[in-house]
C-alpha cells in the first residue's frame, strides 16, 4: 500500500489497514528508525484495566463503587 507524508509530517494509515486492525483516532504508536529510510511502527498497548475506575464512577447506580484509600508501598 502507498501513503504520503503531509506538509505537517503526518502519515496516514490507509483505511483498509485501520479497519483490519481496528485502529481508532487517538491511539498511540511507537516509531523506531531501523536504518536510513526504514522505520517500524508499533501500536502501543494499553495496560489492562485502564479507565476501569472512571467507568465504575460513571455507573448509573450511585454508591455502587467507592474508592478506597490505600497505603503507599514506598516504605516496603
């Protein structure tokens, strides 16, 4: 497949690839320069449970989830 770098330095992934890999706007990637003109683009993985607390706090049944204070592990 072919794509073009914009005047702002942006590269567009073709729609076919975005659909195949279920890519959405805002997802982050790592880019690594392998050699002159050779690059590797890797989608950054989101750690498990990211956003779970916000999701629970947005629960329509109020009081369902209450954040619990925890002690710091710095002293361990």
